[in-house]
């Protein structure tokens, strides 16, 4: 193979303008120490002599599969989207640049431990070598990667902490549209797919083989992550889902431990109402009996125009808590959140090499996996739950669900809660732990879960959800789990929301029957609330539920009143059903007839999976091939979440987010696993792995994971060094 590398160097020497060729000998040396093995599904199993070699190879393999998504993630992370997308992205860029300063990140890179610098160097080298060996690939903006850039994107979740800052309000404050910001949090589409994921850990006492099991089931936009296997002679041997562009397995397992992240309801971000006055030498804000000067910083925002690149420079302000991000009732609002990229990268990478629960817990003491809960299992038979990983210690007398008075020093954070002070679970008597982005008060079932009253209110803000109810249904009191039965539980087809909502509809119908709806009521009453491609009742129930939620969401006054009474949106919808009666059922029936010719249309004719292009935002076409899907949106309690809607002029509804990656793992003397990804490994429509997993994905079937050398060898399609 080495002779082939030399030939390739000669071929690509004409592309010297793409990169600094003085780096070429170093890239070639690293490439020679890396082997990429592609299995029958196109998944890369990357081996390197060192961890840095493995990072070099895995990021190179990622770039082969979808460089476009890598570049997009880093344009977003560094606040450089407008350089590609134009002026419309200026304030999205500003939001990121409030925190991501290249000069500061370069300094942090120099302060990072030597081993982490080696990994970041290898990451940049792997991407630059990919661009060098692929002169046909034209980056939108990032023609050369620097090692420090890895510190701009260290967590891996679909929306980082920074993205909680409202862009419209930010633009209103710093832009030309002063005072006209509309905060949209209360008026979001009520049918938007719930964000988040499912995680389940089963203790040996509840499994057939007496070994711990773990369900890894992130719910993200499709194609947001790919599968990768990384190995080195320095103890690295991790498999799982990696966010495009990052060099660590975000949700996955090694031979001894497994980890699954779900979005956390822990309060880890706060807003402060700052009393500000302008003086000759700048702006000052009140803090106790003193006035402190706001730090000023100029941020340059380049953006693309029809005539080329232009830019805008804005002056932004910071209190000791963080940047000013909006104005509210005459007060400037600052935001405080976790920003510690060095430790975040240390933790994200370090957990991939953990050996057991104690080792993993030590990595959690870095407190930088801020927006996530973690479900954990290991080969020693431990299962665990960690709630969030960065929860500031606060004065509980304040209402932390709203902006607090920044002039009162008592509102300052007082450190971070320790792991021991945080909600957690370890080897509960129920024999399982779970989270579905719901509250943690049912993590181990009704008998053995922590109690809300034992913790500060800011420890948890999420309510229960229908997936959480469903999870307890398939877990509590159940034993004898295997890999296959855990996968079956993860795809359980019971839609628990309709167990709550439909009886209210029936009561309304019985009180005032509508003859024209008799057949539909009969169809729903005979239904077992289980979804499937052949189920006609699923279609009617989902269309009715969508119309119901839309009307409930439009009734803003009643909705806000319900929220003031402590009702979640799901609880409010159940209450609203009684008020509105059968009207929405008539509308659902009419829509089914108009779009599909019958009010009794099988769900699989309506609900489809389709992947036509490698675009970030997918197009959909009713006339093009697609695959029927039996599961539904998570909002109805489907554990196998399939967030779907119509697009443009389509009648059918197509999935775009939800079950993006699913894996079940058994730990013991040897690790065993099965997995599936939406579509396939590659973002290239010409690749055989662009859509080869789609039929299995749509049917809820998992394929074997090849983890050990003998299994990889049996299923190898191609083996090569980067650059060949």
C-alpha cells in the first residue's frame, strides 16, 4: 500500500494551492500508520498505532462520507455561516461569536494538555489531507483547518447551550430593528417534533444472560450523525454515533462501558436583568452597592453578497456573568452558561476509554456535558443514571425559570452541584433505568426513583411525557431481556397519548353524537392504540391529534392560562379536547378524504421514509420512491420517534428527525451489539451506502455490529490507508 501512496502523491501534487504542501510528509506518515476498513454497510473501522493516528483516520473517513456536513457544523460552531449563506445568517453568527473568539481559542489550544493537542493536531491534519487528496471537493469557506478549531465544537448534541439564545432578540438589541423583537418560545408550532432521545439501561438481574444491557437511541434530525469504530494500540476501542466533524464517539460503547445521552431538564442556563447606565467612558451595571463597567468587545461579521464578501462590525457587551443578549422592560439581559471547551473536549474524548462505572464517574466530575443526562452500563454489571452534568448552585428562594435581578448579588451562581448532590441512579432494585427527556422522577419506576421534593426546583424543568409513560409500561416488572427483546421494547408500537386523549373525545361524542362521524368513532373504539403500516385507525387518530394540537396551540390565551396553572402542553391538550368536542375529528376526516380519497387509509400509505439527495435540507416528492413506516411522532408516545410532516405540495408525510441511530448493547466477557442508522452511512447519492439501511430502518430491524477483528475481517469490503 505504501507504494500506492507515493503514486497518489504524484497525482495530487498539482493541487498544491489547496493546502500548504510543507505539511505533506507529516500527513503521509500518519496515513501510513492508519488502516480504514469498510464493512458491508460502509461503516469505517479505523485502526491507528496511536490515538492520534485513529483520530486522523476517523476524521478522514468522515470527510469521505460527507465533508459538506463537517464543514457546515464548523461554520455554525465558529460563527461563519454568513460567509457561505449570506447576510441572513449574521446574527446566528453573532450568537456563536459571543463565545467563540479565535484568539481566545488559540490561547486555550496552547494551554491544553499535550495529549489533547496531539489529538487536535491529528484532527486538523486528517481534514487537510482529505482536501489535499480530493481536489474535486470545493469547500464553501473552510479551505484549511487549524487544530484550535476543534475547541469550537466540543459537546456533540444537536443544539448546544449557546443556541438557547434567541436570535431575533439578539438582532433587535444589536441590529437596526431595535425594540421589535418577538420572542417565539410560547408560539412555536404545537406539532413540532419533540426534541430529545431515549436511553434505557437494564441490570443483569432483569436479563436472560445475566449481563447488563443498554439502549442507545438519540432522536435528532436524520443524518446528523454517522457510525464509526475507532481503535488504537493505546487502549482506544470505541464504537457508536459521532457528530459530523468531531473526533470522539458521542453516544456509544467500548468493550467495558456504554453511554447514552438524553436532553436534560436540569436548569444550566440563567438570564439576568441588568440595571445599566451610560457614562462618558462606557456602560455600567449595578451589582449590589457598586457599579461595574460592562466589558466591550468589537466583533467582525463577514458575510457573502452577490458582489463578493462584505462585513459588519458590532460592539457587544459583557457583564461578569456573560454577554448581553437582549432587552426586557428597560433592562439589559445577560446570560450565564457553561463555557469550558478544554475540559469539555477532555471529557467527551475521555469517556470513550473508560473501563468501568468508577472510571466513568471520574470523567463526569469535569462537569462539562452540560445539556445532557446520561444512561450508563458496564461489563461489571453496573447501570447508572447521571442527571445533567453542569447544574449551578443557586439561592432556591428565587424563581430561576425567569430572568432574575442581576443587581442583587444573591443571584450569582455559587459554584456547581457535585455529582453526589445531583439527581442520580445506580443499580436500583427495579433492575432498570430510563430517560425519554422527561423528568427523572420515574427513572427507575414508581417505587425506586428519586423524589422531586428532595431536590431544588431548578434541578429539573421537564414534565413527564407520553414516551416516559410508555417506557415504564415496557420495563416495569419485566425480566429476561435480551438484545432482541430490548430492541423490540424500543420499537413498541403502543401510542400512549391516545389512551389519554381518545376517552375524552368519546365522552364528547356520546354527549352530542354526530351521525357523520359514527364510523370513525367506531374505528377508533375498536383500535388497540397500536400503530402499524396497515392500521387505518392510526391514520385517523394522528390526523385528529394534529388538528387538535394545532387548534389548542392557536388558543393562546387559554394555553398561557393553562401554563400558569402548571399544566404541560400535553395536559392542556387533553383539557382542551373536552372543550372543543368532535370538531377536529370532522376536520381530520375531511383532510384524509381530500388527500387520500378515504377516511380509512392505512398509515403506511401516508407515512413514508424517503431520501433523494445529499442536501442538508432534504427535498420530498410524492411521485418518487419511498418506503412505508409504521411508527409515529414521539408526541403520541411512540418510543421509536418518527418526526414527520408534509413538505411543499406533498400529501404524504415524510420523516426528518427522530430515531436517527438505534443500538442495543450487551456487556460481559465480550460485547455484543446491534444497530441501525437512518438511510445509510454515506451522504453521496451515488454511494451504495446512501440508502441501504432504509428498509431495515423503516421496519424497525437492527443489523449486527462488527466489533471484533474476526467479525470485521469476515465482513470487509475494502481496506486502505487514507489517501489511497
